[in-house]
């Protein structure tokens, strides 16, 4: 069960814009925390879970030996899937409500109470997958070869991959129940700490989103003051962030050791259904490309600023002599939906529902979760998108990114609660593709060379953030988790690791000055989803390759693309890529995507020479 997926866009926060922005309507899940429907579902959850356990615990082996095994086990899986949808609905509502204001004690209590009830209920369901995985392979697959169980054959084959790492029932229940007082509690502490921090800039105490936004201001003094404020505030709280990081890394090491995972990231690779060597090939390809991508681009950007090197607060600065373009919410909506419409009307129609049916929460508010995400909720409902929209080009791209997730989640919902969730290796496909469509639409409308250069540079920076920067994050996590196995890390040790990988990835044209060593502390991926970050690079390079196929032959592409999205988690990534003639297991595959970034940088260089 996916309790609360946060698929943050890698783009960093953007700038302020005064207008009325939409807030989501969560009534499609529940009307409120005291609603009769929510109370009834909580009661039904407890009753149905208890009844399911009484009907099937210890009995699956007997069902598998019956002549009508497909019908008997199929009925059990259907009931199990319905329970997963119910539990997911309850947890989605609590999580979304909490993300709207993580500093509100009432919301925090409600979230904690629901999480506790859902965790207890889901612990009672753990036996089902464990017992399924203990059934004889031949008997189970024979039953799954005919209806109704054949409906879930891909899921049965998928969970089989987890069999070598599963423990006995009581240990699995203990791990599951302890999660709420372990990793989940530390996650919540991180969220509430980040949301409550204030950064002093220009005599004002600002939350983290507006301060990150100021690092993209056109005035260097504002960028510098914001960057230094981040460094000061994070440093004052490093004891807390270091303790959270150390505790979660140790918690993961204990789990990995008991389950038999060898490498620090192997559990993530398993959940992503991707081979370790594929990720290692991606990491090597990106590291080898640093000189021709990030190092080269930031050298060019330093030249535009008339400097030998850029200070770290200038890394995301808008280009000099480029008019600052702000987009109203209606403009952003029109740009993204038009770009989606140009690809396929069906895509724009689905995305349009997010606007028309209030599935988006866009304003920046005190206490609101930072960044952006699209939460899939459950197949019986629909996704919700959270943004912190402030009107810059990057905000438009983030809207396109999260709506791509949303379209993907809507299409995959037909697979049901067990097979709709998409592994992270493919979860970024639609989001990054949506960004690319929107970028191309904006570029086609650029009125002059200055605006075209600004858009190209912005896209290159986003791609560097998505590929180079996220893989540097992955390298950072690998080093932190590997070192944690030797003992607790001091805050200074974590800062040193951070500065080392950032220096390698960004290159000599970025000066990583005092204060930047603390910037690892605010990144939520390290806390919520260890090793999540490589999925961004995986998705970006994959989409670059997909877009190359699309640009060469539009005929039939949209149909194949929608088939990929509709599959959800029902097919492995390599099978889904076959219709496009792509194979991510080929080490040379990654250079296809990296070459697209290289080509955009070359285009920028050519504009300089023209």
C-alpha cells in the first residue's frame, strides 16, 4: 500500500505573484475530519480487515490445491485489493490535509491518529502477501493462467521478486507496526521542523519557499542575502537534521541487514524493479558527462555574468539583461494545456480536470509543505496536485511536470490498487515529457533571441538539476549511508561529504562558499525516500530518448505512449520501452539523453558566436 507518495519536482521554488490561486477540494475523499463517511470507513476498515484475516490467514495453501483455485484465490485477491483502496483513501486524505499546513496541531494530530489506525490495519494484512509468496510457484501460476485470478497475474509475478527478502510473519508485523514510532515519526519531525523554520531576509522572517525563491531574484544582493540566511538558519538547526539523518540511515541499515540486502541502495532498486547494474551505468554515464554538461554550462553562464566563476547563490540566477517574465495562473494554465493539446487532445482533457474540478492547491501558505507533488491517492478517487506557485517560468514548468504525473496516475488507475502504482523508474516519464512539451511550446513562441536564449538556458539548468544534480544527490546519499555503517556521522562529516560531491558535479565555475555546506539539510528526498533521486535522472534521460523517437516519427507515437502510461506497474520498464525501440539496459542508452542536453548547450554557444 502506498501510504503517502510525494513526487516532488526537482525544480526549485520560484517567485512571488499576487493573485487568487486555486486551493484543492478534498471532499471527493472526505467532507471533513468529523464527517460521517470518514467515521464509517474507519469502522469498516477495522471490521473488514478482521474478517479478511479470519477467512484467509493460514488457508491459502489449501485454496491453491483446490480444482477451482483460480476462483478461490481470485476472490481473496479482489477483497485484498478493495481493502488496499480503502486504507489508501483514508491515508491519502489525512496526508493531503496535513500537507496543507504541517504546523497546525489539529491537522498533525489527525494525521498521526489516522496513520496509527491504518498502520495497525495494514499490519494485519501482511500475512496475505507472505502466504502467497510461500505457495508453490507451479501451482500458483497454474491458477493464475485462467480467470479470474489471471487479472492479477502481473502483480503475483511482481511480488515474487520480494520473496527472498521477506521475513516471517511476526517479524514483518513488528517492522510494520514499529514504523509509525520509528521512520514515520522522524519524517514528521523533519517536515514540521522545516515548515516552522524562519529565515531573516531584508528584515523579514520568511519561510523556506520564499527564501529559495529569492535565490532566483534578478538582484545579486538579494540572492546573496537569501543564500546566507539559509546557511545561517540551517546551521543553527544542524543538530536536529544530523540526528534525523543518522537515525534514519541506521534504521534503514537494520532493515537491510535483516532482509539480506547487500548494497545500501538495493532495497530501492527492488522497489523500483530495476537492476543495480542499470543504475550504476546511469551514474557512471552522468559522472563522465560532468565536463561537457554542468562544468561547460556554468563556465558559459559565468561568462554571461562577466565573472571567472559564479558564487553558489548565482547558480540559478536569471540571465543578465533578460526581462523578468511573470505568468499569471490563467496564462500558466493556457500554456500547459495548449502544449498538451498539441501532443494529444486526450492528454489536455485529462489535465483540464485538475483545473476544473479543483484537484490543485497552488498558493504559498505558512506551514504548507514545500516543493510540489502529485499524489495518486487511490483508483476509486483521483490524484491531487500540490504546488507553491509564484509566477516564474520555472513555476510553469513545475505545473507541467506535476500535471504529467497526474495524467499518468489517472490513466494507470484502471489497473486497480495493486497494479496502478508505477515504479520510480517510470514514474517520472509523463512528468518530464509534459515539461518537454511545454518547453518546446514556449520556445516556439519566443519573440526574440534574448528570450530564446533565456528559455534555452532555463531548460538546460532544469535538465542539469534533474540529471547531474540529482545524481550528485544519489552519490551523496550513497556516501552518507555507507559511512553510517561505520558509526554515527557528525554534522561536519555530512557537510564535508556534501561539499565534495557538489564540487565534483558543478565544477570549477561554481564557488561553493561558506554556508553552502548546510544545504543538504533541507532536501526532503533524503528523509522521505532514500535513493529516490536517481529516478529523476532515469526519467529525464528516458524521456529525452522518447522525445527523440517522437520528433522523428509522430505516427502512432501517442497511442504507444498512452499504452505505456495506462500500464501503471503491470509491466516491467524494459517491456514497456520495447515498442519504442529503446533498451535502458544498454549502457550506451544513457548517452542518448545526455546528448540532448549537450546539444542544447551547443545551441547556446552558437548563439554567442552568431
